[in-house]
C-alpha cells in the first residue's frame, strides 16, 4: 500500500495540478471563479480543456464524460473518446473548451415529472468548475449540472448550487453587520456519515428480493440478532477490513476525505465517515463513495447493500448530514466559543436555524421521504418522523435567559475524572449527544440524522440552505435598520424563542410521551412519503424557493410527480417480487415439506399404534399458512392491477402505501411463520441467520 500522502488526490485535477499545468493568468482566473462562485470565463476554457486532457491521458484515460446526477438517485455518464481524425487513417487526441463546458445528453430518457415530453429530447450538461474533475475507469469525469432545453433543473446539483448562492448572499449580509468586511464568501460545509451492509455475494444471488428490491421481503429472525451489542465497534473481520482498506485507498485517490470506519450496531452493518468539506464537493464525493462501495465489495466476493432497511428486525442504515456555515476567512457561524452567551454571531445564527427548522419543518421531512426510508424512520436506530431540535441544557438555558431578560453565565465546562489517576482528565463537551433527535447541535454543527443511506445528500441541503437563507434575510432586514444593534439581536432571539421554542426538545424522541407532547405543540408527524410530499407545493414553500431562485413552481411540481412515481414504482416491483417468490418457491416448498409430513403420518398409521400428533399439528399449521399466502397473493395481484390503472400520481401512491404494503406485510407474516417450521433443506432461500453471520 502506498503512503496516503502520496496517493491522496492522485486521480484528481485539483488545485495543485491546475497550478502546475495552467498558465499563471489562466490559473488565477479559474481559482477566482472557484473561490468566489463567479461565472466561468469562456476565454480560458480551451486552455483548461487541453491541460485537463493531457493530464488525464497520462493517467491512462482514453475517454471523457460529463458526470451528472439526474433524478434517478444515481449518477449518469455518457463516454466520448478523445480521438479526432486527421486524414490518412490517423487520429489526434483532442478535447476542446466547448466540449468541457457543455454536453448534450438525451433529456427525455431521464425523469422530468412532465417538464419534458418524450419527443423533446434535447438537454444540456454544464461544467461545474467548483467540483474538481477526476479520472475513473480510464475516463476523465467532469462534474456537471443537468438541465432541459428550456433551462429547468433535471438534476440534484443545479438546485444545490442555487441554494448555495442563496445562503451565501444572505449570510454575507449578516456577517458584514458584525464588522467582517474582508469576508467575500460564506460556504456550507457538510460531512455525510454513510452506513451500509456487506453480505456474501453467493447468498445475495439466491435472494430475488435483494437482487430486485435491495431489501428482504421475507425472513424469519434468527435466535440472535443485535441484542448483545457485540457488533457495534467490534473488531473488524479480516474480509471486512480488507474491503475497507481498499475502499479507503480508492477514495483517497479520488480526493475523498474518508476518515472513520467501524462496525455498526447490526450484524454485517458498517459505517464510513469523511472529514467535512464544501457541500457541493461533499455531495459529489458521497455519490462516488456509494459507487466505489458497491464496486469494491464485488472484488471481495461481497455485495454492498445501501437500502435503508434491508433486514427487518435489525437496524437499518442512514446517512448523518453534519451541516455548518463558514466564511472564506475561517469564521464558523455555529462555533459557540468558550462563552456562547457572549458570542452574538453564534447566537443569531443559532436562532436562525431554530426558526428555519420550525417554520419549514415539513421540508426536512420531505427531503428524506423515500419508500425505503419510510421503513426505517421511527425504528430503534433512526429518529422519529417528527422534526425537533436538540440543543442541550446549556444552550437552551442561554436562549431562555435571553427570552426572559435574565443574565446567564456560561457554565464552566467540567473536567472528566474517571477515578483512576493514570487516566488523564479532559474537558467535557457542552452537551451530551442525543441519538433520538432528528436535528441535533453537536459542537460546531448540526447533525441531521433522518436521511436514508441510499439517498443523495443534495435534497436535504437544498432545503436547509434555502430555509436558513430566508431567516437570515429577515434578520438582516431588521438588523440593517436597527438603531440599537445589540438590543435588536436580543429582540430577535426573544421573538424566535416566543414563536419557535416548540421545536426544541432535549428528551427521548423514541418515547410515546414525546409523540403526545409533539402533537400538543403542533409539530407535524408525517409518517410516510405520501403524507409528506404533497406539502412541497404549498404556497409558503413555493414562495420560499421562488424568492431565493432555487426552484420555480414548475420544477417543484415536477419533483413531486417524480418522487411519487418513483415511490409507486418501487413498491410495484416489490409486490411483483414477493408474488413471484411465493408462487415459484415458497408455496411449493411448503407443499413439499407438508407431503413429507403426510407420508410420515401414513407410515406411522400403517405400523399402527404410533402417535402422529406432532406431524399432524405441523401439517395443519403449514396448510393454513399456505392457504393464507395463496389468498393474500391473489388479493395482492388485483390490488396492484388497480393501482396501475390509477393515473393520478398521488392517488396511485396512496393505494401502494395503504393497501399494497399492508398485503405484502400480511403475506410476510405467514411466510416467516412457515420458515420457522420448514427445515432449511426444503426452504428455498438463505435465512437471516445465514446471511447476517456469513462473513
């Protein structure tokens, strides 16, 4: 293995490579473009493209691609070679500035939610200079945005870039009011922690539900799951460790700041956490991380599962979005300092986040609404569907003191003494961690824990950026007119606590008491995707996105249709898969074993006097289960057919949620009951116990 400092960024056209290969004037223009978020100067494009091409060819690249993120949940790429004919059967390797700046994929082949008719095929990909190009699989990958012929966003990146501009504009107003005139840009930084499962490839290939759906649709729990807590942070198994080491190496080559890795709570579950970076780059890197996880797992005879709930009864997988704001001069808006009560920029920023999360709580729920994540939210490993903020006692106390016009001394941070002299003492954090909170303050950032493991981090950060930008805008309007600046800050915080204090909750988010309390406070409890998504088109939310030029009403409505259509398609595939599993394998397996039991009963009867009560009981139970499976399967077929005849997207999604999922759950109950009785030699699929303990 190479030294990390020698391989890090090896396959990235990063700042040091640009500085080395570009003329100084071109480098300075491009550097300024990236740093300040300016529009690219097209006059330098040819020079940059030639340098990028020469570097990529030295890395073994033969092709280039505009690497983009359509609304499919994964990345897309169309490869073109560098070759250009020059006559006499010869070629040269060329790559122009025009090819760098603009590509033209078929926009009609990607989800558009009605923005584009099938015959309207033209779409554009446009270079995003703020995210470095890289070489992957002998191809120069150029991060790009993707839009329709008429300019509507058809991807994850475009709204994210727009939201970055929105919060930069409003945060600059705030920070300059505090005298920081040298600040030119405010950046959102994110560190997304990624959870995932690794399973044996040969077992995966025997499970149609894992192949087609990414999750198991049936499966009885083994005697031992995760109840002993022996997997969490446990010693890495050799094959898992080998996978993680190779994953680190490949990610480091691509400039991804992979930092922390460990076993997670469930058997076969793991986590990778990177160091935070600018949100646009973090989003690109997270997509690369998921891609590399899947690719490298196969090399080790494993399959990486990114579904939010691949196994019922054990923890599912999420993605923790650690969000913060920093200036280009190094000021963190959310760093409390030693005395947070004497840090007005921190307090006003904290107040802005509180107001934003309360006023636009449905947007955070919408951002994590997927068919897979609906199975996970509210379970033991994930926050509830109710949005709340955890601040800890000290920060809550400071805000309450300001609300009540009282003085509050910042608590001195205690030293942790563990009672053994040889163990050094250290200072405790301002607050404990609350893993039941969807949105928790964790030192100098907020950790949003509701995001599903398979999702892009772009949507949730579009929401966060835009809604905080709106509150900053309101605060800046007040502070710019204020006669008494400090007094107005206090007045703003008082107003926030009066109007938005209900969103702060420092207790157990899993408890039934909290659900009742949240209802009393008027907080939303949007249990499913079909409950949440329609709220995106409310007048309040459309106005928010249009005001800050992040999404227009047409783009919002198209995304609603895309999300609901995707939701229905996922459950449709799951329903067809469980029907196939029942008809082709499970019901015949039950019949086969029942026949064996019947033969045993007949044999005992022929001998005479031998009791066959147990066999008869098993026959009765299995026959009853098979009858129910058959009856429910027939009903499921008819319900799916009715759903598919339904044209209105929300109504179709409701049928899938309210009826189809319920029937699938009922079928599973009987199938799992049968699996607990039928010997493994007759059961057609690897069991949970075999899959989760196989590595």
